C-alpha cells in the first residue's frame, strides 16, 4: 500500500477500495456458490458504474485543454 501511495494518486487508489465488497460478492458466488439477489446485483452495478465515471473524469486525458489564442 505504501509503495502504491508513493507512486500513484491517492484519490484514485482510495477509489479502488469501493471494489472490496464487489470482489467479496464475486468470491462468495464462485467459492461458496452463494446466490446474489437483485439488491446486491443492483448495488454492484451502481458501484462499478460510479467508479468508472469518477475514474474517467479524473483521468489526465479527460481534463480540458487550454485553447491557444493567436494575437490576444
């Protein structure tokens, strides 16, 4: 964790912590053959969509670029 914090943006790293419950649900399905209900599935979709939206907005490629103006 400390190595990651030194080499990456902390905001993006902490965003990934929201995936812990999602991975827990996936492991429960695979290892223990648990059935995921509608509420859990909807929550998983919301978490994954939210993380992808925030990660896309905070990526350097998504930042608006300044348009150079000639002669102003």
